[in-house]
RNA sequence: GCCGCGGUGGUGAAAUGGUAUACACGAGGGACUUAAAAUCCCUUGGAUGAAUAAUCCGUGCGAGUUCGAGUCUCGCCCGCGGCACCA
C-alpha cells in the first residue's frame, strides 16, 4: 500500500493545474464565458512587505479558494484574482534605509509572496494579476482623481491637518489610532498645510444608507456606521448681548447720552416696519433695524452733536443688540488699480458693511466721489445713518444713487442688521434639554472670539487712546464686549499650543475661561447665561460651540462642577416612581374620606402632589385593606409594581408598617421611604393596628434605603416610643403631627417644616449627569413629555420661531488625500499663477513618478518630488504660462479604492487598449458587484469606506452600474501566535507557512486553518493541532482500500447512505456560510463511519473525495486519479443531496419528565403523536416517575421528544 | 463613557427554544512491538457509587418567561474588539 506523500502529490498537481490552465477565468466574449453564471470571489490584495507571509495571511485566501472551487464545480464562471497593493510607506522606508529603489524592493517582495502563495495551491488566475504601482494601473487612479477634481470633490484646503513628525507627512483621520500615527506610533500634530482633500462627506449619507442592503457582518457595518457617526439633532441660535449695565446711568453723561438712552427705550417698543413715503424714501428706508427694532437716528438724535459721544453711544446701543463694529478701519481707495487715498468709514461690520454716521465725510467732495465710485464696484455694502438737514445736496444725490444702484430692492436687503447681529449657533442632539442649558462654551478657534477681540482691539488701539479725553471712562469700558480679553487670549494661545492628543486626553481636567462682559440668551426662557471658552469643545465638530446642559451631559457636568456653574435638571428618569401604600381602613386616603383625620388627608394629598410635580410616577393602588389587615394579600398587590432603586414608598399608617416588614423580608433596594402617621390615635378599636407598629427599622433596612422620613401622629405613646428609637438615627427627620391645625398645609401655609423636610430629601442632588432618556421637568411647555416627544416639539418650536432647525451632523471628515512622500501616485495637477490648480489633460496621463536621487521626506510639508526642478516646472496646460506640478502624492488607499475593477481586464488587454480599465463597461457590468469579499476587519473604517465612496462616485459618473462594490463580506479572524500575541518579527513568534507546507503538507495547512475555529474569530496557532487534520487526510487516503467497485450504487449500510447525504447538505451549506470548521467535522464523521465498514461503495467514496476536494485539492486530485479518472476532479459537478435520503427511518424518541430526560426509546420516524405519547407512558422507567403523580400535560415534538409535565 | 461581540470540559470548540459538551487536541488504559514511533481499540464534565445500575449537580452570577433555557427577557460580573471630550 502506498503512503500518503504530500510533497510528491502537491508538486505533481500544482504543475498539472498550471499546465492545464484550469483556473483561468473564461472571458465573457467566449461562449463558455457567456453560458455560465458569473461568480466573483475577491480577497483583499496584500501589501507585499519584506517580511513575507506568516500562517495568518493565507487564512482568508484558503477560505475564498474553497468557495471558488466549489462554485467552479457548481458550474459558475468564477473570477478569483490576486494582485499587489504596492505603494506605501514601508517600501519607501525600506528604500531609504537600504538605498534600493522601492520599485525594486517591491518586485522582489512580490516574487517571494507569489511563490509562497503558489505552494498552498490556490486557484488564482494569474493572467489578471495587477499591481497598483504599475503606470498603466495608476494612470486610471489619476484619471479617477481628475474626475473628482472636475466635479469639485477634490479640493485644496488649508485647514489644520494631522501631521506625523516621524513619517513627515500628513495623514487622514482614518490613519490615526488614539491620536497617534497608525504606522509608527508618533504623536500627531495639527498643522495648517495646503492639502488635497476628497469630499467624502458629500457621500456620508449614501454611505450610511447603503449599509442596509449589504450582506456584511453586523460588526463591520457597525464600525462603519460609527465612523460615519450620524447625529440627528438641531441647531439653535442664541443671541449674544453685551452687558452694559452702567451705560449712561452716570449723571455726568451728556444730555445727548441721556437723550439716547431714553430713545433706545422707546425704540425697543417700536416693532413696526419702517414707514416709507415717496419723497423721503431714501432716508426712511435707511433707518436701521436691529432684530426688528427700528433705529431711526435722524429723528431722534439729529446732526450736530459731538461725534465722539454720538459714535460711542451708538456703538454701545448696537452692542446691546449684539452688533459689534470695527471702527477706524482704513480702506484703500483705488483708481485704475492704483491707490489714491484711504477712506475711513465710521463703522465696519464684518468687513462687509460700511456705515457712515452722517453724510459729511472728512474728505473733500471730489475725493468722496472717487471713493464712492470705487466702493460702488467693491464688495462692500454701504449704509448711512444720515441727518440730511445740513447735508450738501449734491452729496445727498450721490448717496441716493449709490443706495439705488447697489440695492435693487431696499436698503435693508443690502444691510440686514438682523443677519449681522451677533449670535452663537450650536448643534445639539438633545434639543429637548434646552431649558437646562445654563451656559455656553465656544472652542478656542471660534469665530465669535475672533470677531469680538478684533472689536476690542480696535477700541483699545485707537479710539480709547485718541479720544481719551472725550469719552467718559465708563462708556469706553462698557464698549468693550470682552472685559477680560487678556485672560481669554492667553487661554486661547495656550490651547493652541497643545497637541491634539493633549487636548483630547480624557484624563485631563477640563479648563476654560469665561468671556466676561457678554452673555447669551437662552431662547426658551430668555435667561442670560454666561459664555465660556474651553478646549474641550472641538472646533471641527458641529458649529464649534455648544450649549451646555450640565445636568444631562457628563462633560458639561464636570465643567460646571469645577467652575461652579448652575446645574439645572430638566429630564428625569421615567423610572422614578412613588408607591403610596395606604393603611387606612377606608379606601383611598388621598380622596375624601370621613375617617381620615384632616391633617393627614391634606398631608397625603399634598405629598402626592409634590411627588407628582417632581416627576414621580405615582402608583396608588387600591389596597384590599380591611379592618383586619392581611399582609399576604397586600404583598400580592405590591408584586405587580416592580419595586426597585428608583422607587419611593410612602407608607401611611398600617401601610407603613407593611412597607417596613416587606423591606426586611425582601432584600431589595429602594430610593426613599416616607412613613406617615406612623402611629394612630387610639380610637375605634385600633388596637390591632397598633400592634403592627411595633416595627423596627434596623440597620439592614437603613442600608437599603437612601433616605427615610417619618411623620408620627399625635398619639402621645407612640410618639414617645418612636422618637426614642429614631430621632437620633434619622438626623431629626422625625416629625410630629401634633394637631391638625398646625400641620395642615392648606390651613397653615406659613408652616414650612414639612415642605422643607420633604424638599430636603426629594431634592435631585445630581451626583452625576443623567444622560438617558426620560421625561421632561422644569421645561415649560415640554414638561411631562418623553425625551423623543420633547425633541420633536422643541425642534418644531425652534423652526417656527426661526431660532433653529433640525440638523444632522457627521463625524466623518473629508479625506486628506495628499502625502508628502515619494512612493505614491503623483497627483495630476499643475499649479499656475494665473489659472490656479489645473488638471493635467487626460492625454498626458499617466503622470509618471519620476526617478529621484533621494526618497527621504523633506519634512517641510513638501514631497521629495519638489526637488526635481525639471519635472516640477512645466507649462500651464491652460494658458501656456510658467507653472509647477503638484508634488504631493496620493495615499496608499488610492489604488485599493478601485482595484477590484482592474481585475476584470486581462493584463494583455489592458496594455493593448489604453483605457480599457475604465471604458469596458460591458465587462464591468458583467462582473460587478463582487459576490464575496474576504479580508481583515482592520479595513472596516479605511479601505472599505474609501472603496465604497469611490465606487459610489464612479456610479454617479456612470463608470460602474452598481451602487455598491461588495455584495457580501466576511472578515478573517486573526491567527495569533502560540503566545497569544500578534505574529510579528518583533516578537520572534512568526510561523512561516512554507515550513508547515513542507512538514505537514499544503492540504493539511488548509484543512487545519479552516478547522481551528469559527472563521471570523481570532485563534491562537497551535502546531500540535495539525496532527488531527493530518490523521484525517491519511484516513481518507487509506480508505481507498475499502472502496469496493463491486459494491456499486448504494451502500449496504443504509445509515451510511443517510449520513452521506446529510454530509453533502451540510458541507455545501457550510462552505456558503463560511462555517468551515463544522463542514470539516462533518467530513470527519463521515470518514470515521466509513472506516468502520468493511467495504464501502465506490460511489460514496467518490462523493467523499469530491466534498473534500475544495479543502484538500491536491489529495483529492491524487485519489481521483487513483480511482481511474482521467480528467481533473474540479471538472466534476458538485453533488446535490437527495432530500429523500436525509430522513432517518428510525429515531430515538427522548422521553422527558418536566424537561428532564428519563428514557430513550427507538421508534419509527413517522410515529404519530398519540402513539408516541402512549409508548412514553408505557415505559417502565417513566412509570416509575409518574406513579402516583397527576399528569398535567404531555408535549410532543416530532422527531424529537415527548415531555410529560407532572 | 458609548457601541458591538463573547463567557460551555484540561485545550480549540459543537448545539433551528427540545438528549449540553458533536468534531479535534491533550490525558489515562489497552493491543501490536525486544523497544520506541506510527497505527488501532477503550475511557475521559463533576459528585455519591463496585458498577458501562441509579440519582443529583453542571453552559460567568442573580432573577424571569416556558412543559422545557447554553439559546429568549431583565439586572449584574468578567473578557475581547471598535469609537471616544463627536455635543
């Protein structure tokens, strides 16, 4: 008998497969390619690193190979290609270190990888091999980039980006791990550098929605969903006002000031639209509206006042309404491109609007004419606060002209003060907590600060110095919106110097500075709330500012605690409940009842009311409380209410006693215990009840209750007794109901003892922020609404009042697409001084990566390519002028974003027809989408997001016809080293697949890796385990001796026949679902069973080999040949199970008593229910159990069991 | 902190709400052998027990639903992975 010699077998069949071109995918132009349905199985192509493969790498490839082989045998035209993702840092770093061109290193590595892969016996169609560094390949990458550029999806940005100081390049958000470089672990710095950025955020929603239709593992979808990070909420605009409490109060202020003050009061009342009359159109229309308030200077102030006072007064008045102006802004007046003078308007708002206080500027008329002619053509909008009383008529006309020319509609549209009024917009996912917003925080980079500090500075620099004598100090001070500007600026400077990692370090305590002098107005309650600047607020998310709700946000809570800011709870857990237990002999105590003493009745009513107001859900069950209190009955009532840590129990009289008893019996925790009238008047036969009051609140109960309060009735004996017991322990929370007059709240509202005490124990002293959903409280019109309802209602309200609107935010950032490194695709852009960034015309693609002497990154934010003068300097394709090439290269993820399309074309074809990769829609539409994609989970938020984005773009420009590239996806679980760590050269724990193949065989490696455990789960490598699968293969090999030609057709053993068909079914299904471990175990069971037979039919042995062939292709081919077959086993059709054969004829009927197995009886599979039950009951063993028992129920489960409930 | 996944023999692990521990490794015993390796056979969750009689316990912990729970529900504990001042 021949021995199983894996070396011989493997070499033989690998050669055969190559010679026969067995795995060459049929081109769709051929008839064999057309007739078969397609199946595209794809592996994530590897980065050919210098280290070579370790045993973890092929795991995914083995799986796809098994699938590909089965699909082939099932009659599909299978595409199973392989290629190389060869651009990237490691090759470049290797090149720098060893002074070898990265291309050479890559070539070498690919060779090694390929030979390692070939030894495992894969079905790859190497005629379609691709390489991202091939100019023919990256030509298309560049072409696709240009399409994005043309659509505005690729743009240049100067925003601060992630800079890795060690790799000397910028990185995308996806390339970071905990604020560190994913590759080298260096801390990332934020640097403002010019970068190419892809607008992936435009596709955020599509990327998120697309996930729904994908047959991917939930974990991967989850990760992508998180990464995209959609948050639904609202934006809210808060008005910002300057607090100038002392303005104009001073008696020493000029009469004009007083005048103004009075007027402003008047103005705030006047909400009417401006009156317009035809003749006065100009100036009437140019009266100023501030948030609807008309500010008519002409009428109320008039001309001729001292300008500085007027100027300042006006400024303050504006500031009160949130309008901050720059004064002393100089504007260059140009005439035919030359500066001819400067012009200084009285106010400038946000570099957009110029305001003149009067129509008599300090410059001459001619100059004015020039100035305004110039300004007419500029971006500025002009506005005038004019008194025309003494104005030069000609100037008047001029103004009129300007106004008419620049504002076709009205002055207001040109100069909408409403627009420029200072406000602070925030994004929040919890608009429902708006009532609880007690302060606001802006990020250090926020516009508001820039704007206000500019305003302040202009004041400090010029106005205050020049006019020191003219302006009263107070006015000057009050005119500055930020009074502690210095402190604020110092803080901002410090924050900017921190690295991103420092800023986002969670362990770090939050810091911040209040912007003194300004306040925001909470739009729902008009409360003035402070504005802070703090670096825990990110400039990059939302609007860079937040509304702070410390009661319901952990971070805000922390901050508020530190800086002693108010915390206002507006949502409470809907779980909070109160159970009122009445011990009254008569029904409901809170209702009218003759029996209940007035004081208690009022008291309970009030208590219930208070608890209700605080948001407690009141349970007020009707107790079956008779004259003879029944504890058990009572307990049953209580059971319906789930008493937990959120429950407050109010126990009244006997109810209180029960509550205490219940607490001592049940080890449950509750929130608060309030005992009312714990002690009764001795009247009407209360003796029995009195006995109940001998309860004790011991330590155990105390520990399970957060707080206890007891009110004792006016019964002297019990009062004394109770006070002895509890007054010390309860810190005085023991109150006496001395007489009804005193304690009836209604009668004596001045009595504060009860309410105060109650307040004390019910106060929601938040120990931490409550971030969950619940019910709104202290929220005006939102009170009582559940979180979701409150969200809707407030959003509606915000929209109606134009304060805010529904908004969606994404965590996903645009993709920083340039790297300052050598080994990547050059970005095909030319920078021209005249024309800006110009696309390289398509006919000049590819822009080949030039040879360079030194690959070292420059570290200056430019790539090494910048040093190649004759490559960089080119003519502008648009104007022919001198221009420079873009020297940044693309990131590693560029090529992998579309490589799966490149496989659809054979290499030869691609070379012949220059653009076939992208133009052959027929092939793309035939093969796409990828049917099954396998790779590492680490790509979930990188490659897989980029590729989907890229594909969706290609869909939009009609290059591809499918919306998603990868229909089905499975991720490979890592193979860890035997020490439990990742396999790495660093740890010296790498196991090379070549060694395993040599020693144990390729098939053995394949079967073992699939048998180790669930495919997607990480497992530790265990070389000892290989012996099991090796034995299995040898068993199958040896089993050939038992395969008997004579025993054709079916087996003598019927059971074996059943097992065979069960195996066909299981293996087929398990391959499809990637449950290879159970498929193999099933094959082992079949083999073990066959081995026990003396002879087996040749048909069944054949089937076994076919089922095994995808897993162990070399062994299967060898055995197949040994059985006398001439053609490859992989040309055999995949077997189908016969459903008839699967059914067992005889089954083991399990008989249970109360779910426990008591007997097993062999019966025919088609036994009827009644028969089965009868047999079960007749069993001796069962009789033993059922004797003397009443049978309640008998359950029959077909093919399985009978369960007798007794 | 949030989101997701998991916790079953000595180990890797099976198990549509229906016989828990399939399959494999390891271990123990036996056969063959001068011996070893290889191979084959038997045993292998725990307790009581002479027992391959029987009973009880047993899938991280505690409750619940059910005739019946590893599986479903609720509350914890632990481990892994992802995200993380994301408002």
